[in-house]
C-alpha cells in the first residue's frame, strides 16, 4: 500500500483544489441502508420539520465520508490515511428535488511531519454554511 | 437534564465479532459515491499492496456503536435521544480494515461535559482483530441539545 503523492514533492501551504459532491435524497436513503443509521431526520421531511429542522438533512457521516474521499483521491490510496477527524458545525439541508445539495470540499497541506506524514486541513461548504470545522487528516505519503 | 457523570469510565464490549465482507465494503463505498477500485475489486486492492479490498476510512461507524446502544438508552444516563446530534467524529488507524477481518472492540464513556446549554458525551472505541491486533480507535462525540439547561 502506498500513496501516489510523494512527501518530498509536497509543500506546506499547498492547496488541494476544490471538488463538488452532489447529495440528493436518494443518496441519503442509500447511505442510511449501508450505514444502518435510519434516523428519520435524514429521509423524512415531515419528521425533520416536526423536530424543528428546516428540511431533511444529510447524515454528518455522509459529509465526513466525502471529506475522506477527497483526501484519498488526492493521496491515491485509502490506506494512506492514518488519522481523520471532523466537527459537525452546520447542517447540509437536502431539498426534495433533482439537484439536492452540493458539498464543496477543498484542502490545504497545513504541516509536514516526520515519517513522511502530512496534515491536511479541509474546508467543507454547502450553500452559505461551513458544514465541517476542525476537519483534518493525517496522511502517510511515500 | 444533565447526563449522569457516574457513567464516565464505564466500558462496554462488542456483542460478537464483526466479520468484514467484500460485499459490505462495496455497498458502503457505493453509498458514499466512491468508485475507487481498491474498495470494489480485490485484484486492484492486491495490486496496491492490500490483502483484500479495504474499507473506506469512515467504515468503522457501521459497527463501532454496536454494544453501546443499551448504555446510551439506560434511563440512569438521562439522555434524551430526540435532542441528540452528532458533534464530532475522529478515527485513528493502525492499519486499513480489509475484507476478512474479524473485529472486536471495547467502548468507553471517556468524558461527559457541559458546553453552554448542551451536554457533550465522548465515546471511545478501541477496535482490534479477534487475535488481538490493534486496528483503529474511534472517538464519537454526541451532543444533547439543551441537556445542561
């Protein structure tokens, strides 16, 4: 297992270009099934509104998974991620239409550590909101 | 209602080993929209140096909370599920999870604290193989909105 990104070719402060990830209601239904998280706020508008939410919202773990996808697509190997954490700072509201919501993720190489490891911080936005904070991954480069 | 601090330090064992299958990894990867062949194709995973298809980094969420449901539902804890949101999540990996792993874990209520009007509960799960090889640690912070008010 090895990342395709080489440690020596990465600079602190280097930006990783933004990628947009679409999330529609059907994606949340599929994620509910695969993850086992059937909380109705993630698929039932009536229930979501009854508990004070604006509409159905995405699973935080769905957004977090897009963040790790962003990192592993950059690094080239899922096995290269040695640590990954986020804080869920805002909701991703997913309307019942064909477009759904968009999560835009970008990254910065914040630090180069020993053992060819780097710290990547992520910014994740949906609409006007920053949906993750303190989002960072430690990645083993080659 | 504030959460019962007596729960801090309590541990819970996984109910039974979780068998990681290629099918489940593929299903999870498809659900997050990730077509990386290392998740879907054993040959691609082996070519990349893995023993079998590996699981996406957030895959441990599928199993790591099993065994703690009873603890969180214990009326003595005082958790109002209707007000619970996911606050933070963190994973530390010793190695990637791959198909064929049989995993067990111990979950610990690591901390309960109040922040403003909310109650924060940190649950740590130490995941290893049935033969005792450490695989990962997960940290799950749930927030009970208004619990500390």
